[in-house]
C-alpha cells in the first residue's frame, strides 16, 4: 500500500522548488548585468598615435590578454576581450578630451560593451581615488608614460608598476558590480583594498609574461590588486 506524502515532504519539495527558482532568477539577473565583452581602448592624440602604437601597443595588447585570464581566474567572469587604439582630434571648449568626451564615445559605440579607456589625461572630479573613473560598463584610467625616453624593457616595467595596478582597480569595480555585489563592496571595498596596498603593508600581486605568480624581486610583467581582499 502506497501512503501519500506527509505535510513535511510537501513543504520540503516546495522549499526546494522555491530555492531553485530563486537561484535561476539570481543567475538571470547576473547575466543581464554582464557586458557583451570588454574592449580596452588606448586613447592617443592623432599626431602621436603612430609613435604610441610603436612604443606602447606591445604592452597594451599583452595586458588585455592577461586581464582576460585574470577576470576568469579571480572573479569567475568569462568575457571576450578586445583592444584597439583610438586616435583623437579634439577641438576647443566642449570637445576637449575629458571624462564627458569618452562617456559620449562609449554611448555612441554601445552601452552593452564594457569600454575601458586608457587615457593620456587624469580624470578629474571622480569618486575613484586612483586617477580613474568607473560607471556601468565604462572604465577610464590615466595611462602614465615615462617622463623621458626609455628602452622597451624599462618602459614596460614602468607600465607594470604604474598603470597595470590602476587598471585592475577600476576593472574590479565593474566585475564586482556585474556579479551582483552591493555598492559598499564593489565601490567602497575596492577603495579600502587599494589603500591597504598603497598606504598599508598589503603587497600587490605580481605575474610574469606567462601569467604565473612571481615575487616582486623576480622578473614580472603585470601587477594587480589582490582580489582575495575583496
């Protein structure tokens, strides 16, 4: 004789179904918050872009591939990554290079893509404490260059120490937002971690050209924040 399931069994099945539905909803919402791809855009003045391409593009291209791996390894975010150079001819007054200029470019290209601009100017009047700017599917950071001519080896080392950590900082804001974290985490938490790196005793992470973790004393190509602190 088969006995009908009791009330406890019914509640258990209902709870399991509700939990599964909630998980599917959260997953769907998280997927909607993700961008179609990450597009690194190296911004250069029109009269300088060919020299910048010759001197900086090797590092920028390698860095874009590194961050595709880094996003998957530390944030479990799998997105296509592209990179390109944007030569710009800016005018006067309202067409001067600025956060507003690049925000407009982002909108015109399509907000469904996460555009990350490596700009030759410092973004002013932002809430980000690393000479950068972040918004939904939009990142901007100052791409600093050596004050004087340097060999490729020294130039790439400069980029690794000065620019790569900034990129990881701004990128972390958006990756955490994509994963559904609250603003206290994806904004304030990243800034707190940055301060621990810059003003405290928490070391950055160092990687060689094959994306292998190395020590600061070793030969390294990329430097990032430590996502374990998030």
